């Protein structure tokens, strides 16, 4: 592998880091601009502050995961970029799927979440929100969604590994 090929093969990794940085920026930016209200504070019941923060985090994670899966898909078709493209896919799913799923759970437990006067939720206290069994399920489902991507990357890397030198003539 030439130096140019090595540099080009790292492009998907650079995209991974750039999109994760953009995701963190968007999460903080949206949190402060979309979800800041006088009546929404950390001690309110229902726990709108935490519900809103987790929802914004889920939206940012969905965007990042979509972008990274597109990058991974496109880069598998380009020979010099395909080395790390499968890893980008499973990293995107591993770190973002549970946040996206928890955001979907939030949407099913709330109504009119962006309208402060009409918003309602089934979580009446922070403890009920924090100890919802769906929180653990989204975490485990996120891991389970990443497994096929990890498996595909492992199989690909295993098939690309050079044969040990002692076994070449057999």
C-alpha cells in the first residue's frame, strides 16, 4: 500500500470524527436554542428538562447516524476508501442507535412536546422517567443493531488478512 492509498483509506475515519464533532455541536446548540424555556428547569415535574435534552440528543444522533451510514455505504464502493468503511458503519450504529431509539420512546410517551402550553407526558416524576424499563431496552437494542455491522467488518477483515508465511505453499 502506498502512502497515498493509506491516506485515502483514512477518509472514512476522518468523516467519522467530523460527524461526531458536528453531532456534539448540534446537540449543544439545539439544546440551548430549541429547548430553553423559563418554565422548563431541572426540578420541574414532569421532568421536561431531561425529556427535552434526551429528545434533542436523539434527533442529533439520528442525523449523525444517517450521514455516517451513507458515508460508509458510498465508501465501500471506492477501493481506496473501503478499508475502514465497515468500521464507520458499526461505530455509527453502536454509539447512536440507542439514543435514536430512546428519542422514539420519548415521542411515544409525550404529546405536543414543542408546544409548552399543551405538552403532556406519561412520566410524572424524574424517578419514573429515569427508571423506565424502556431505557434499558433501547440500550440493549442499540447494541443488538450494531452486531451485524461488527460481524460484517470482522468477516471482511478476516478474509483480507494475508496468509501466514509458513502456510503459503501447502
